[in-house]
C-alpha cells in the first residue's frame, strides 16, 4: 500500500519537476506513461520533496 502511494506521489512529482513543459513522444502504447512511472520509481525519493518545495515557494 505504501509503495502505491509512493508511486502516485512520485509520478506527480516527476511531472512537476523533470517533465514540466516537455512533450514526450512514444511510438509504443503506454510508453510515455511507463517512462514517467520508471522515473517516479527510481527518483521519487528526491523528486517528491523537490516538487513539494516548488509548490510551496514558487506558485507557477
């Protein structure tokens, strides 16, 4: 259950940090989703706090 919450928060954080203002093109079905999900899985531990800090201090 905690891993699912971690993935959801990491997916959101990846969208707010790494993939903000970027267009991802994938020729496979679900490829862009999996790319972002893998980034969330491996980098979520750092992306989640960074995204929260960006949300609190930079209202863009």
